[in-house]
C-alpha cells in the first residue's frame, strides 16, 4: 500500500469517526493511532484488508518492543477495532480481526454484578401499582428489564412508537445505537395498554405541581403532572428507590441493562444479542460475554476460594 493510499484511507476513516460525533480529543488521538497502525501495515507489505488476528498480535508485539505500555496498547487496539468496524460497514472485510484479542496485564473491569433473569422478572412482578406514578414507572421498569432500553432512549419514546395492536415498541436509533422494533412481553402489553390509554391521559389533565407551570400538549410517552416532561432521571430515581426495596443488590438502570444483555449473550449467538442490544458494533456486545465470565470467576473466588 503506497503512502498516498495510506493517507487517503486514514482520512476516510476519520470522516467516519467524525460522523459518529466522537469528542475532539478522541479524534485527535484516533488520528495519531491509526496513522501509526497503517504505517506499520505498510512496512509489513500488507493491505489493511489482509490483516489477520495473528498479524494484530504482531502489531501489539511491535508496540511493546518500542516500550509502549500495556494500557496504551489497549487504547491502540480499541482504535483499530473501530477501524475494522468501519471496513466492515464498507464491505471491505467480512469480519473484524480484533475480536477476541486481549492485552495481558490490563485488568478488565467487570461491567456490573449480574442480576439473574428470575430476579429481573421478580422486580417487575413485585413493583407496586398503587398510584399513577407507580403505574407509569412500572411500564418504564418493564422496558428496562425485558427490552434492555437505555434511560436516554426512554426519554425519546413518544406515543406513536408504541404499537399496542402488534405488541411491540419502536426504539429509535441514535449515534450510539441502532433502532429496533422490539417485542413486548404479554404481561407488559396489559400494563402498557393501561398506562397509554388511561393513566397517561389522566396525568395529562392533572394540575402541574409547580404554580409557574401550565398544562402542555406533548406526545412524549413518559410525562409528569400536566404533561410536563421532567428530566427522565427524576422518574428513574423514583423508580429505583422502590426497586431497591424489592432487591437491595440493584444499583442503577445501567446494571439492569448490562444484566439483560448478558442474558441475551448466554441465550443467543453474538450477532442476535448485538441486534437485540441495538449495538452498532459486535465488539461492544462481546464485552458482555467477558462480563459474564469475569462475574462467574468473581463468584467462584467469593464462595469457593482456592488455596
């Protein structure tokens, strides 16, 4: 690969990264790293499309011999992983050669303590439905424990995305995730029906708690009194207070999502789990497989210590 071609490929990749709205600092380090990698590829007399898993191990060894720390090599590998995600989207490679590569000496952080599927189900079943707020929050909880929805996705859902007749909900995509039309569980549908057709209209007609606010018309699915769209984080805070009374080991909504995705990774192949999780990249989904393995080792060490 000639240096001019290398430069063009690097620039095309940087446009791809800019389109995903990475920060300025991330883009700066990405440019430096991908230049280093492509120059190494060029010196090895290869094309980027020809690079294999074994070749990448050679690149890592090359960096290590130059005195690069293991932590920095991990950052290099993350950038190269993005690069091959880009080549996959361009149909220039059939698979990402970085998958499965780990840098020795860099301790992977366990994403979260995993909440088991039966515990997730119990959270939903045992959540109270005593008032309008509870019934709204229970619908939100269902979307967390069965569809693995992010909190920011909850804030974007509108009435038109709820497909009651089909028993589905349309989760729109963002720069971080792909959109998906997701199936609701049967017991979710009844609660969603109750909320959208009875509870939400009644909440809309309530007087706002703050005198300075007036009723507003909104198509946002999750609302406060008078249609006011308070920060979704306030709703989640209310929700989590009652969730922790049911199961004190639950920390936050991110832990619930991590548990749901880990369940999918165990039940299905990585591609299907990626689809359900709405991840743009298979490497993101793969990290949840590692999370499950690390979590298992943690439990073994806790309850069955060796030595």
